[in-house]
C-alpha cells in the first residue's frame, strides 16, 4: 500500500518524465547538431577541393591548348608526308629537273618552278628575247610529262623578257 497521495505521486512522476524527456531531447539535439556540423565540414572540404581542382584545371588549359595545336600540326605534317611519299613513288623529281634543264634554251633563266599537290605547274623565267620564250614554250609542250602548257604572261622589263608558263604534270 502506498500512503503518498495520488496527486503528489503524479506530480513526481511528471517531473521525472519531464527530466527524462528533456535529457532525451538534448541528446537528440546534440546528435543532430553533430551530424549537421559534420556535413557542414564535409561541404567546406569539398568546396576547397573543388577550388584547388579548378585552379589546377585553369593552369593546365594552356598546356591542353598547346597539345591540341601540336596534334593538329602533327596531323598536317602526317598528311604532307603521305602526299610526299605518294608523289615520290609516282615520279622522280630529280629526273624531272634534269630534263627541264635540258628543255630550257640557253639565255633563259628560271626564277620560279612550282608543282603543287594538284599537279599544277607554274614557271616564272627571264629571257633575252621573245624567240627564246616561244622556243621554251614549244619544247615544254613536247615534253611527255607536261600537258596543257600555255604562256601565262610576257612582259619586257629592262632589256629582258619576263614570262610565266602554266600547265600540269601529266603522269
């Protein structure tokens, strides 16, 4: 039998439950606060790492641009090398120059001789008279590896005839 009045017992029980609930609430609040601080610190660490990575990426951008440029240049050089290899298999440019030296009459000086990748031929030269120009064009027309030879221009400058010839390489 309990001699303590029911109201007093209820009041004491209420006080104990109130303390227990406050302790539990403080414990839960401490856990939530700890979890929140942990997440906040993790976010700050992540942001700092992102800043460091962005700075490293910015410092690597010039290197990446240079690498891209070098790759493009390497591709162009590779294409040119393939073209040179293909052309060198088809024709002996050395022999072509030897033959051209035989074709050009005396007193004619070649200033420019170009064969581009489309097999287009351009020659700029000087002569002492128009007869040598005509002879040069005729001999080049007769050469079996040249086609569509034509006189592009002819001008008299300072007692010499400057002229240009166009055509194509016909292999």
